């Protein structure tokens, strides 16, 4: 199949496919007329790349999965290098969750302190013309 058909079947653009090719993720064979030609295996590679990107992997992260598929494995995560990427990414996610939990704890503490100090006398946020006791 030609590049346009592959793009359509994979739900991407020809530009993306050419970019994948420039990174070594996708390899086209050339017909006598110079057109790129692809097969079902290439379609599978593109879908693997897209799935991994959808869960937050960079194109660089997808390389071991693509290599694993090219080696003839049914799944791109059947190889040790792919599993290493999963472990690294999981570590990154865990670190990010820990960072978010620390931010959440800090915000909760600040809110608790603000609620403790709240006197109801701060004019900021009140409607113009509201009286001190809340009655107009």
C-alpha cells in the first residue's frame, strides 16, 4: 500500500508517517517509480506507536517496542528493552503522583489555615453595596 492508504488506515497523516520514517521508526520500501510502499506489518507498527503515544510515551520511548515487533514478536512489549521502558515510565508516573500528593497536602494545609483565620470581615469578593452585616 502507498503512504496515503497507510495514513488513512492508521488514522494519521502522511506527514506523521514521513516523520516516523526520519526517526527510523518506520521503513518504507520503494517501488520502481519511487513511491513508498508499506504492508500490514507497517500498519501494525504505526498503531503501536500511536497507542504508546496516547498513554504518554515519547517517540523515543517507542523505539524498543517497534524493534520488538520488527524482530517478529506478536506484541511490542515482549522484549526486555520494552519492559525496561515500562518500568522507567512507571517510576516517572509514581514520582509525579508523589509530587502531586505533596502539592495537595500543602494546599489542604493552606486552606485549613485560611479557614481558621477567616473572620468574615474581608471586603474582597463582596458585592459592591453590601453592608457590613450582610443586610442592605
